């Protein structure tokens, strides 16, 4: 009995400490600190679901989302799986349903997987919006489209072709063989290559398990296997710096070009050294910002199907195509402009 | 005479059980002091206190005249105390040389390992005790008695002043026992003191200068043993038999037994009986390459006790394991009640009515963590639990029945195996196999490490079983047991049957058969 | 330790765990929003189904002193094979389910063969098949293939309610009862324990050790396949990465439930409580709006506390006994 | 031969693999890629040496990956604060040592099973790191990479440091008493106690040492690139355990050599680049890795099965 009490107290103690420290992190009072007194309506609770936590891309998105929530006076909940795991995403959405949030903004690891949970949320009167990676169209009201998979895939391939003068061999580093968006991007890269650049050849696709170190090892092996390689294309933000380090260490700086999806901060160094030519990405903070504004407007009824434009706070107007809110074209960061960005 | 060790009023409790209730004990230089007592009398605890494995709750320990406050295994080692345990405490993955080296070099962790000198030292020590073991052999590959010899070599090499031997001969053959005795006498004459624990009374009369008897954690008394050794190295069984008969009136075997058990045991072996029935088990040229068993032909009849004698390593346990299907036979035939059978696994053997009470009861005989009742019904799952559903009532009734029948001393059917003494564990192991209602019962060293009282009870049980028509095949290294219990004796040598002798044979004949031509001349 | 003490400790472990579970519940009910609702209870049950199934299958394995790291990889392999059978081979769902379970049994059989027949250490064998099964799943789908658009009648199994409870709950309940009977009420369970305590001793007792050990791994394979089907139904899709990391959850739940990693000791109710404790923790953390990482951290802490909790009292009492005994003056000789 | 069968079989497998490469993909044997490969695997080798010690001592440590990640991030943060590199190195090793001591205290002090203890610490450290750092990369200042040495020198330094640790440890294990004590404790703790060795101290020491090596390895990894990925070390525990086991160390303790571990690690480390060179598509990688582990142990199992009876 004594033991039980001891354990119980320890547990409660631990849990409450955890609670105290943890509250500051995600929902903390800071979300209302700006005290949006102008908004008469009661603050909304917006749940923001990244594919995985602890990933620089989504950290940056969340930063924008938080800024928007602060401006709007909404309460923002950010939670996601610690590893990209579709099943965990469903669980989190289910938790939010019982928790009773007003809007869910989700980046979907897996379309079909999460759609069932999102449909359930809609049935319970929760508004659903997706960003970054879409769910099935019937499972959400709007998709904040930062760039279509097709757009990304084509942009990557076009940039690759430009750097290689539309002929030569290249290899692809992918985050994982199975993740939905990675698969889609790879497919569009291939589609574009086949259609527009028949003189280019993809030698191999290697997976780096979303680890920078593994990307480096794989690139090293690729470089020695295919001496004619002219370019490495990474469809994951972790791949670009890893590949760059490998190219640099192999002494092939400038000989083998390096491009891919990536955040400016992680790649500045290599871009300046001339190892990496360009990274392609949209403005991630803007994506989060726009998503939260759209979510807020959707819940308040300000954003309705059929709207042609949408105004998101400081960022101004965005085009709405059908049920897609367009963030704009992917942005190419290179030597000339990369220093202007800090995310 | 110099006093090596003096324990005064030592007490020790484990929870509610007081294992030692104020024991005093001393050891002089140049003596063999035997320690006797039934299992659970407190011998093991006393030894563990001397070796520093346990700390006493009260009392004092003096070593070589100096009081020792806190004795740890390391301190005891440094003070020249060495112990040879029943279960050798060796490193199975390391070589013999390294085992000896680790024991002798002490715990200086930064010294360099000199593999050559380790090897030489090991070679020398092994040769000194006459053991034919390679220093490079992995201990895992050695037999139990060989491992015990390595232990002895360790103690010898440590130059121990106080050597404790806990039933060292339990698994040794006559020949190895002879070698061991020579080593003990050698130690004694070099001025060391030996504490010798054994259940074999004849060994005590043969070796000991004094004997202390423990009972229920108390010392019953210390007596001088009047040895009449003419030739100290002379150890053949017939000699010792003779000595038993002529041993001095100051201390007799029966007196010792009375001291130990607190009652007289008039007759050690139950009377043999005659008229065995039909042949139950018949082996024809049985062989098993992996076990080293070859060309064994043997008949066991209902109602008889057939003993398997022989040196350790002669293939007796291996033969039993072959019959029981643990190492299935790859040559010859097993004929069970006139029907040729093939046995590939223990479960097949059990299904055909063969039961095997193994030698190593702590590892094989009883599952120590499981309750007595579950241990007893382990061989009869199919019968007692029809359709595999457990029936706790039936199990309990069955266990209680056997507890009563075999007089198992446990506080109930739910007592776990390790709470029982060795003899009672053996009875549990026996009960498990009797429950299967076997036709053939193979007993492997049924009384090894069992105290005198329980030994006699087990002998009676075996005899009763044979009388009830069971064919009993008994493996034993205890020559008096073989001679006392058997209707017939099969002697094994080198994996096969060397001779089959009638039950009334003398020790000499059995030994010469076991040793081959060379030994026969003795 | 006598049988009574033994029983008491087991009982006590489970009681403590139950108390922890209740404490968790109350704690999250107080600080969380809408935590203790019926809907959320159903969600917790639904989300813990697959891990619960794996933990149930893991219990007899750990009871025999083994371990199976490959269950989650096998879940992934079975999920995509189920998809293949249904979509590419055109099998009706029931037949695909049967074939998937067959594959699960075969894969479990591979583990079983290597462990019981070749007597290789389970940790190593299943470490190998852990990579192998997941690798095969990736190879078969070439990493990219995803199976979706299952018929609603099938998805009902994972997403809907039946008589007010999640539709997969009856399967889980049936599995729990099956394993409870197997471990606690049949001679099989008895032999698992005997093998866990002493494999040699069990062999000498005439227990078909190899067959029993093989049985628990084959069972684990079958259960992994069933879990794969429920997983597919719940998510509405089958992909090669299904269930990544679930093996550690399952092992954690089993050990938290009081099963000794050395074998012999353990119970199915303990495992169920362990699964529940972890599932409630995860759900509670989310409902209390605490960061999700906390759930993992607290699981680790809970695991160590549970282990230490069952060891410390023993150590303290033995220290106390020693101290008390030293105070008694030695008896006069 | 029998005693070292596992070592030989791992070496034979490695030989076959290298031979296949020499015939079908000679481009594998180029100095710069091989040096890069060796540099990448140098920290893994250091961790594998520690893991071998832990397993020889009949324990296991599955928390090394998490320890490695935490140490890497700490090293990165300290370097980013412009601490002198020697001090960063010392602190990183100290942090690793502390983690090891924590595991060791629970395993040796309280007698808890190591697999469960390290399972718990694995999730706790990993999730704790994620919580505190949210997966943000650490950017290192210039001059940290390769300790400020030229790249080639830096790479050789790392490889040689790892090899030196391997050789030193292998010799210690064979020729210094304390090395033999590790085997003794792993073989039979009770017998070790009777021989005057303190098994609990040894077990504790082995975990502490494992932690220190993990810290060192993390540092060796950190200085290889100008950024620290907080997810580095994911799966390191499985990779090192696999290398140790394939190299012939018995999971039940008391047996095995570091030379075997070295061979095992080389084999596993070569598989992935070899597949690239042999133009095997990436999705086969994991399956082949698993099959290799199984084959290595099955070969031994088939052999000893015959001997066992």
C-alpha cells in the first residue's frame, strides 16, 4: 500500500511537472497574449497537424501558424506524430474530435489513411482544411496548396535539366521509399523527364531514411558507381545537405551539381561554397500563416466555396482555384537570393 | 598444532528461518575435519560464512589466531581459504587454463595476462592431481567430474591453508576419488587444514581426523575419528570395507548416524527380493554416436533392479539419455515388452512407459521456481488435464497423494521447488515419474547429495517399486548402494557393457570390470 | 519465496498497475478536456487494438524466455500482402484474409524453425527477420505501391461501431480471452512457464519444448496478420511502412504488465493493463494539450518505476532484516 | 577453427562480397569513396566496440542511438558557443559517460534487466531531445569540421582513431586482466564473484564505458559535417547489435572477439554501397540486410546443431 502511495505521488509529481513545463510549449498563454480585443467572437481553437514533429520544415510552418494565431487571437494546438506515422496521425485527429476543437488543419502523411478520420471530424461539425499534403477532396473543405506535387516535380526536373543542359545522367535521393509525397514527387520528376528531357537519364533512386548521414553515404556510393553522374536531385530536405557534404568530400564540387527540396538555412553554406546550385521550396512560414488564416475564416464563415480570392492578414490576397487556396509557385533559392531568407 | 580457524557462536538467519543457531567450530593445521549432517542441517550456510559469501548475524570468526570482522569472498581468498563447491563455480566459456588463472591471479585488474605461464601453471596443477584434462579445453566441454577436478586444481594452486570440500566425490568415480584422497592427504601433510563434507560415511572413516555433526543449525558434537591407516594412499574399496568392520569402538558408523538424524537407522539397504518377471525392456546393439554409446545389449525384467555401474564417462548417463530419447539412438534396437520401438524424444519415451529421473535434479529433475504440485504433474499433463484444460483440484489431490506417499517434506503442494532440501527435491522428481505409471524406471544417481535419512527412504521406495513389478534401471557411482540394492549389475566401460554380474557380487569384481583388465589385478 | 508470496507479488503488481491506470485516468480527467467521455474511451480502445494484439501474442513468447522483434515488420508485410491478394489477385476479402493469416503463420513458422529447430537466440533471429519482413514488404511494393479503396463492408471493421463499441473490439476481446485461456488455463501455458524457467528441465520432464516454442512464434505470426488486417481496415489503406515501431510498444506493454523478460513469470491481465496504461497515457497527454513527446518519455519513466518498484521493496526488506539481525546479541554457545 | 567459426564465416561472407564486387563492380575499389565510407563508419565502429563489451558482459544496450543523438546535439551546441574543441570533446564524452552511468546504475545497482532499462532510456532520451530541440539542426561555426584540419587529414584521423580504439580494446580484452574479467562476468557472474571479481562493478563499468565511447563517437560524427542532424543515430543500436552478433559474439555473453565484430561491421557497412554498385534497386536493401544477419547465424546454428547431440 505504502509502495502504491509512493508510486502514485511520484507519478503525479512527475506528471504535474511535465504539465507545467509543457503548457508553455504548445498552447501557452502566449497565444492570447496579444490580446486581440478587436475580435468580439470567442477565440477559436485551431488544431494544426504536421506530418511529424521535430522536422525543420514543419517547425518553420508552425512558426508562421503561431504568428497568424496570435494576430487572430485564436488558440492554436500543434501536435503530430514524433515519426511520420499515418496511424498516429489518425489517433491525433480522433483525440481532437473528442477534445472538441473548432478547426483542424492537417498535412497528411497518407491521403486515404487520414481521410476517414477527417470525414468523421466533419461529421461532428469540425471544419477541416488541409495544407502541404492533401487528403481526399471529400474529407476537407479547402486545401492550402503551396505548389502541386506536379509543380514541384516539374520544377525540380526543369531546374535539373537547366543545370545539365538537358542531357546527362542524374540520380535521385528520396526521403523514404514509402512516404506518399515522396512517391508523388518522384513520379512527377520521372514524368517530366520522359516528356521533356529524353536525353537525360536517371541512374538510380536511393533512400536516405530521412537521415542526413545516410544521404551522405548513399551519395558517396552513387558518385563512385556512376562516374558520369552530372547531378544529384533530392526530393527531401534532409537529402540536399547530406548529398552536398558527400560531393564536397569526394572533391566533385561543381562537377556534380546538387539540387533538391530544402530549407534555405540548412543549405546556405553549401550554396555559397558552390556545392549546391539551388534548392527549391515555398515560403514555409507563409504556408503556416496562410493555413491558419484560412482555417479561421472557414470557421467564421468568411471563406466559402466559390470564393475566388482570399485575404490573409499581412500577406495580402491569394488566389483560390476551386477548393485550392494557392500559395504561389515554388521558389528557387540560389546564390543570389538565399541570404534574404531566414527559415 | 596450529589453529587455522575458529568460529565461535556463529548465528545466521534467512528471514524467519534460523539456519545457524550459535555454532562453534575449529580447524587445526594438518587435519582433515569432516562436517556431517543431513541436508538442511546448516552445513552449506556454515561454509558460505567461512568463504565470506554470507555475513554472520552474530558470533566471531578467527583465522590463524586473528579475529576477522568482515569476511568477503576476496578477503577469504587472500586469507588462504579455498572452497570446492558441489556445483563447480567455473566460467563455462573460458578455457581451463584461464579458469585456473583467474582464480589464482586475484583481482588486480590492470596486470598483464601471461598466457604462457597460465598454461604451464594449469598443466602442472592438473598433472599434480592426476587429471587428464587439456588446459586449452573449454570448460563447457568438460564433464561434471572433470570440472570438479579443475576446481580442486584451483584450490591447490592457490596454496590454500584452509580447503573446504563440499561433497567432492559426489560425482567422482572410484579412481578419481582415489586421486582426490591422495591430494587431500598431501594437503594435510603439508600443514593445511581440510574441511570435508560428505554423505558417504566410509569416506569419513577413511580420511577424517575429527568429525563434527550438525543438526538443525546446531552442533551436536565433535568427535575424534580413530584412523588406523597403515598405508595412507591405499584406498581400494575392499580395504575400506575392512576398515569399517574393524573401526575403533570410540566412534561407529551407527553412532554417527544417530548423531545426525537423532535416531538409529538399523538397516541401510532394504532386503533384496527374488523372482523377477518377464523382460520389459530389451536393448539390442544400441548405439548413439553423439552420446558415445555403442553396441549396448541389455535386458531389464519386471520387478528387478538392474544397476549400471562404471566409471564416470563410461557412458551410463548417455545410455539413459539415449533410451529416454534425449539423444536418440542411431543404431540398434529398443524392444519394449516384445515390441520394437523407436524413441526420438522424451515425450515418446514417456508415452511408451519409460521414465527417467535425471542426475542433475536442480537443472533437469525439478523446475525450482515452480510449485511442487506443478512439478509432480508435469509428466502427466495429458492424463490429469483432459483436453489440455487445467484442473487445479485434481492436480492438488494428486500432489497431496504423492507428498504423503513419498513423505515429501514441504509445507504444501504450492511450495516452490527451491524451498525444498535436496532429498525432498529428489522425491518430487521421483514422484513426477511415478505419476506417469511407467513400466521402466531409469534412475540416475538417485541418492547423490542426499542425506542419510532421505537416502534410506529413497532406497526403500525404489525397492517397493520393484516389488510392485516395475523394471528399474539404476545408475549409481556409490558402490555400496549398487551392491546393496541390485538384483543384477551391468558394468559399463567405454560406452558399452563390459560385464553383467549377479547382485551378490563383491566390490572387487565390479571395480575390476569397470576398470578393465588393468584394474582387475589389484 | 513461497507460492503465496509469489501470488501476492503478481497480484500486487497488477493491483499497482491498475491503481496507476486509475490515477492516470483521474489526472487526465481533471486536467484534460473531454478526456473521460465515452467517445474517447472507444477511441482509446480502437487505437490500442493492434498494439494490444501484438502484446497479447508477445506475452507467451516472453513467458518462454524469448522475444520477437519482428511482429511489427510482419504486420507491415501482411498488410501489403493482404492488399495484393485483394486488389491484384482479385480475391474476395474473406479469402484474402485467410491467405494473409496463412502468410502470417508461415512467417511465424520461419522464426519458429530457426529458434526451436536450430536453437538460435530469439533476439538475433527476430532481429534478422525484423529487417527481412519489412524489406520484403518494401521490395514487393517497390516502396511505392499503396493499397486503398477497400469496400465499406471491410472498412466497417476498423472504423465503425457495432452495438455501440468499436467494431474491432470484439476481435480484440476474443483474442484476449483466447490468450488468457491459453496461458492461464491450459497445459500449454503451464509448459510455456516451465520452458521460461528452465528449458532443459522442461525437456527432461517430457514437455515437447521445441514444439511449444515453435507454437508461440507461429501464434505471434498469425496474430500479427490479424493485426495487419485490423490496421488496414482502420486506416483504409495498406502500405509497406505499416506499424513501424509497434514491436517496442508491445514489448513495453508486456514488461510493464509484470512479465519477466527472463521468462516464467507473467500474466495476460497484466499485459492488458500495461497496454491500457500506455494507451491512456498517450490519449491523455493529447487531451491535456501537453506535448506529444511527453507520452514517450513518461512511458520510459513508468517502465523503470514499475521494474524498480518490484525490486526495491525486496532489497529494502533484506537490508532491514540484516540490520535487525545484527542488533540481536549472539547467542551464548 | 571451430572456436572461431563465426569470425571466419563473417570473414568469408565479406570475402565473397568483395570478390563479387571486384568482378562485377570494380568501381567500388576507389580510394576516395572507400575512405569516405570508412570515415562514415568510424563512429559506428567505436560504438560497436562498446556494444561488443556490453554483450560479452551478458548485457545489452539498446539506448545507444538515443545517447548518440543527444551527445551529437550537445557537442554541436557547445561548438556553436565557440568552446575550444578539446573541451567540447571532453564534455561530450562526459555526457555520454553520465548516460552510461545511469543505465549502469539501474542494471548493476538495482539488478534490473538491461534490455528493459535501456528500452526505457532509449525512448526517454529520444523523446526528450525532440521535445527540447524540436528537430532543429545545429549549425556549426567554421573550423569545427575536421577539427579545422584539411579534409583528407581529418578523415584519416577519424579512421585511425577508430582503428586505434579497436586495436587497443582488442588487446586489452585479450591481454589485460580487466579485459578477461569482462568475459568472466559474462560467462558466469557468480563464479566471477567467487574468484574475487566484483561483477556489479564490472557491469556498471561496462555501461559507463559504453556511454563514454558513444560520446566519443558522437563527437567523431559531429565534426564530419558542418551541421548536426538531431536524428543522427537512429537505428544505431540495431546496426551495432547486428554487427556484433554477425561477428560472432554470443548474445548469452562470455564469448566473442573484437576482430569478429570488426569483420561483422565491415560486412554490414559494405552491403548498402555494394548494392548501389551492383545496380540492385534500393528497395531490396533492407531485405538483403536481414537475410545476411539470418544467414550468418543460421550457418552457425546448422553447424552446432550437429555437434550438440
